[in-house]
C-alpha cells in the first residue's frame, strides 16, 4: 500500500472516530480489504452482544476480504471498546484507535493512535459527548500483538472461502448485509 492511500485511510478513520465520539458513541470495528492496491470497501461489524458473539462478529469481518481475494487488509478498532465488548483484558494504550495493516504473505504492522477524551464544546444541551485529543503515536509495530478476534480476522481474511456459487463475493456481501454488517463498497471495485 502506498503512503498516500495509507495516510488517507488514517485520516478518514480519525475523522470517523472524532465524529462518533462527538455523537457520544465509539464507531464499531471496521475492515477495509484491498485487492491489487484497490480499496474494496469499508465493512463495519454487525451489532453484537457482549462476549463470544462480539468476538465472532469481529472475526467474521474477514469474510468479505476472503471472498474478494484480498491481498491486504486494514482493520480498525478502539482498544477499550473491543476489550469491553469481547470481555477481554485491555491490551495496549486506552483510549486508543488501533489500525493493523496486514498482507497476504502473513505479515502485519500494528499502528496505535492514542488519544485523550475532552468534553466537546459542540454538545447539544443536556448531552455529553467527547472530542479526541490525539497524542503522539508510538512507532508502528511489525508483528505487534493483536487481541484474539482481531488476530482471527487478519488470519481468515486470506483464507479462500470454499463456496459453490457463481458469485462468491456477491453472495457473501448479501449474507453479511442480512446479518447486519454495514457494507459500503467502492464503485470501482470489480471482483
């Protein structure tokens, strides 16, 4: 992935988290698969219940990447949010926006974007919301430690789906949308 695409994805995710916190919510984990350097789309995890369902929902983000034949993926999540949803210990800085860039050859690099929450001056009366104050990011961590559902999503993103259907990508999209995943595909991607 070239630097310009990476910088655009980072800025886009930071803006999404800023907007989400401003509305009083942390955006759900998201995966962005790429095929030959072309962004397939943006897929947010379905609504989940706490525990095993949240872990499964996050791991299943890999289905779109696998169906598209992705050669790289970017997964994004918030440390505390995923730990709470999955009933896991907090691993790494919190609050922190995490982005992992993984490639088909099995390597990944963990990028952590820590922040502090500050009360938002633009909150509607009677509602509390926050705005992130982004802190200096630590150096990217090649092979950095990933929590189990994120690690599973990375690993399964490059495992071909065994599906007897003329359009495995199309049927995967439909099935995931029916399960509640928020899927926004790019107009230019053709599987």
